């Protein structure tokens, strides 16, 4: 049977838990499209504007706001209401003077209000690294972007801080003992503390990490942040 276009809606009860939607309310919610973040770890813009931020009263109003180009994600205008935002994305509504950074608490994504100055920075976690032609290095970030550099000592697990909207690298945060980390997955998601030690496991088992406060989680659940980053 022929396809009739991409699906635009899904039942609210089937929405990913990371969106934190109440089971009560309208039966249907916007279904996100494939993008930089996994579906179960992201929020469509219309859901963010209507159900979470309450900037729009209906999905039609939310769609109108997005289509008019009034919503910026990481410094660029987005006009697709199904576009999904995820961890560390910066969402701005200039006409209202509001800025948010998408963070995670107890497994649920939430927009944290930030200042206009804070909205000029984007934290990106290095997911992969490989060498390409002419001796250059390609870094794959958690939000789908690829960065090609002449030379870098960044490793998977480190964090690069980009300026917005120019997308220039401002600083490099290494995952090492004493660094400040956000746990972004697992039962401790949303917890922020300094890294005490990384406990390597034999064979193919994932390594654990111990944080100040006695928290033990997987090493790959850590997102290195600086002292300016906080969750309120």
C-alpha cells in the first residue's frame, strides 16, 4: 500500500516517557520526525510550546508560532513543527525574550530557563572520533553534528562548548578525575557531581564511574559540564 506522507500525530499514552506528558488531556499529540536526537529522548516543538511551556494554547497556535520563524534552536530558525529538541539544545523565543536549555531530571526532559548570555553557549558531548583525509580528525557529537578539525586531543566522553549562533568552539572540557559531570541517563539522571574515579571492567563490560556523594553509574552516562552549568 502506498504511503500517504509522514505521520504527524501519535496517541498521548504512547508518547516517550522522557517528554513527561500527563496521560490526561487531548488524545493525540505531535509525533516527532527523525533528527539529531533519538525519538525517545526528544520533544517535538509543538509539544514543547503547548504542553510544557504553555506558550501556545492549542497545537494550531504552536504550529503557527513555529511556521512564522519565531522559534530558534541553537541559534537558527526552525519552521518544522515536528522538529525535535533534546539534551542541551538551546531553544529561544526572541519576541518573548525567553531562552531555555533542555536538561534532564529523573529521566524526564525539561526546559530550564536561562539568560540571553547563557543562551550563547551550547554543550556538546563527543560521541565518536575518527581520522579522515589529509590528517584531519572528525568528531561526532551527541546532537548529530560532525566537526572536522586539523588537530585536537578531544576524546569520546569529553565536552566541547560551542558559541551560538556562530558555532565556534569556545572551550574543551575533558572527562577526567575531578571534572564536573551531569548524569544524563539511568536512575541517577539529573545528578551533578565531580568525578572521583573510573572503574574499568574486563572484556566487553561497560566501565563504571564513581561520583562524589557515593553515586555509581556507567561511564557513558556522564556529560562533562563546567561550573557555570546548573539545574534549577
